[in-house]
């Protein structure tokens, strides 16, 4: 993005996609891994400081507040430090077989093993233990089935996909203003179902999700009950390692500081650096432009604006949640 520094963007060979309009302009080979090299010199930035007023309105502390003009840094993928070798993947499978009596589990693909091994810094036994825990959780919760609450009330929850972003990640969007059921257990169940739907939508080689929680409609009852937020954080960290690419918190009000104080201790350092905050019409528009292809970016900006119009939200309440152009509400085969 001209006029602003760009993060160096390494991607896996399978995951790299040249997409028109993205900051990634060329590909170079380095240390056996394909790296997307941005147009500008590399400048890794983890924390983008906003103005004093921006920080006060969101977290009341120095935070990752994204300024308009630096949005390309916010939405770009974080570097992947290393990719496990075939021998390392085999070692995890050996531990799964010998210590956990797990062999030829369909869900345990090489990509799954790679994610857990990266999350555990190459420790085969730790990765195998976590895979076993996730398999037990999946058998207990059956996360691939539809949300039972939404089957009865299409407006109960609203987390849904905005399609693929410019980096081949599935984008999920949610908004407090347009859902009716905020029970923590039901929210966690719904989010799990949609995470799984997003994973099934991923093209070969892709593995990350971008979540855009829109805080329009966020109120005191949401701020003082952190159960859903804490459960979602723990869910991501325990059972979806290396799959959270980015969280962009949209228009968090002052009340958010109450919720943030309650949940921040549960967020590990790796997850925390992937959380950024945007505020205001210009920031939302810039974020969508940097994140989504043109037609969906325009649609997303307009949709977020409509979610701030209480009268319009009320008028549209009986209709199903809308989806961006070209994105079916329930894609075939999912």
C-alpha cells in the first residue's frame, strides 16, 4: 500500500495465492519456503498506536489501535516461523499410535498434525496429546452439525462468512445489533459450528480464519458477562491452534473496557498480537478495502453502516441475515 510500511509476508507454498490488488507483488524463494514479498521494504509491526482519544474510547490503555492509512499492516498475515518436515509429522503419528492408540483417524490429516506441531514448537509428544484432547472434544460435541438454535430462529445468532479475503483466509463477521440469543453456551455452540463451516470452505492449503466482531449494539449486559468471550478464546486456543489469523474488533465502545479487563488474562501472547481495533466510518471502509475483494468490500462497508441504523435493523428483523455478493447462505455440500 503506497505511503505506508508493509509487513514481510511469508506464506506456505500451498497457501500462497497471487491475488490482484493485494499488497503481495512477487514471489521469491528463500530457505526452501515461498515468501510473498511486499512492494515496500519489510517493517514488522505488531502494535499500531492510535491517538490518545482512540485508546480512551476503546481500551483506556495503549492498545493495537489501527490508524487509517496503516490498515495494510493490520490485515496482512503474520509470518510462519517454520514448517514441520515429513519426518516430524511421522513422529507425531508414531506417538499418537503408541501412546494414545490412535491410527488412521480421518480428521488427523498432515495439515492438522502440522498445525498442532507448530503450536507446540515442534514437541511431538505435546502435539499428540493436544490432538488426542481435540479428538475427544470433537466426539463429544459433534461440531460439524448445524446450529440447533438457528434452525428454529434464523435471527438467533449472526456469525457468518464474508468469503475469502485477499490472503485466502475465510472471513467471519458478527454483530451484536443483529442477534437475539446471547446465552453463552448457545453462542459458543453456534460459533463452533460456523468455525467448522469456514474450515470446510477453505481451498486446499489454506488454514486460517479472520474474525470481525462488530460491537455496534454492544451494551452493559454484554460487558458484564464475559463467559461467552472467555469460552471462545479458550476454544480457539485449545482446539483450533494456528487457525486464527486475525481478529479486528470494530467500534468497541467504552463499556468494552469492562469486558476486556475480564478476558485479557485468558488470552495467550500469540493470540493477543493478532487482535487489532478499528473505529469509525473511515477505518471500517479502509479495513474492508484492504481485506476483501472490491465488490465484497463495498458491500461489507454498507452492511456495517446499516447495522448502526436502529430503525433499519428493526425493519429488517424478520428477514434472514444477508450475505455478500456471490456468497450463498449455505453453500452446497456444507
